[in-house]
C-alpha cells in the first residue's frame, strides 16, 4: 500500500484483530466525545440497521458501519413496533451510504416516502437522524453540538420535583378538581372553583418565589380552557402548556390572544413546518420539540 493511502482506519485494521476492534468500538461508544478510529476524510459506509424495543416500549435504533463505528438514536415510544419496523425498512436505502451525509439522508428519506409526515414517519426519521449524527460526531472526534455550530448558552433553567434540600424553584402540574380532571365541553362553575382553589393552595404553599407551569395536556375543551386560564391568572402561573389539542393551531392562537400568560406547546408537533405555523400565527411563545418525534436533531 502506498504511503499516501495509509490512514488511521487502515492502520488499525492491519494492526488489530477483529476482537480488538470490537473492544475499541465499545470504548469509543462509551464516550461520545472520544475520537473515532477513522478521520473525516476516510471512506465509511453503513452496513446494518437494528432496532430494539424495550419492555417499557422505548425504541432505539443502532446503525453500524464498515469502520466499526456505531451510532444510536431513540424513537417515539408510542406505536413502538411500527416505529421499529419502519426504521428497518430504511436499510433498503441507507445501507452502503456514507453516514456522514446526515442532512442529505434526512431529505432523501423524507422526499422518497409516498406518504409524508405523521408521528410514526417522523419518529423513524428522528431515530435515524440521531444515530447518523452520533456516527458523524465520533468520526470527527467531537460532540454533535459542536458540529451544529457550538453552544448558544452554558446553562439552562429546568423545572422538577421540589423537596426541602434540592433548591428547585420551578415545577409543572396538571389541572384537577377534588375528584377528577376537566373533560367536559363546558365545565360548570363549581368544578372551575375546585381547580382554582387547588392551584391557589399550591401557590400559597410554595410561595411567590417558585414558578408553576400548568399542563392542560390538550385534554380540555376550548370553552373550559379559556375560563380556567382567566380564573387561574391571579395566582401567577408560569405558563400554560397544550391548552387545546396542538393540531388546533387557529384555536390555540385565538386563546393565546386572550391571556398574558405564555402558551407552550411542541411535544406532539413534528417537523419544522409544524412549528413554523405555530410561530407564524403566534399560537405559542414557548416551543417544546421532542427530538424523538419531531424529525431528529437538526
């Protein structure tokens, strides 16, 4: 082999046994920021796609390459078997391809489908996209966020479960009366008062220094949603999430105009085009994409 053709991949293949290469891949996979056994100028091809459905219905996809570098992605856990089977079908296109052409493959898979969009289709693309980015990050020896341009912040606020020691100052709750959650098209005044009283008691218990988001879960009918939104406002809710079904963008936008509380949505919206409509119509100001469902990382 001429000296100019010797690269890290060929050297490792010549020097290490298959068992050693397998162990090396395990080591590289353990830390996503470790450099891979090849470089960005080496040729690499996808050899296999595998899917795994866990008992809790989480779905994972594994993409293998001829360089011994593997990538992992996660898919929507609803309709788990359909997502897992759909990802395997992508092998007909992806096996033999360069995995580092991540955006090209996303477009090819999306445009090559006769039926486009929908939660299962985009969940499949999410898992594939994550796995390909995982491979590319290992090939280039950097975390994926650096491939995407680097971080935009070095800290982020989160909400969680409060206790006496953890210092959490933001939480999220659902809406409930004394015996049930709202579900009627137009809830009566008694039930509305029960919901408000419970939220008021929570506010008094945690104080004004804790932000409280409220998740409507898209389960509340619009006439009840607007009544509850206005009734809870005096107790300083942080945001309202999924005040109606997220596909009802026009209704969501109409309700958003009637409150100063920020509206959040996104975990059931897929592709950038779905979020575009929400932003253009000002239906929400807090966007919550789920990369296992929305189409992937980028």
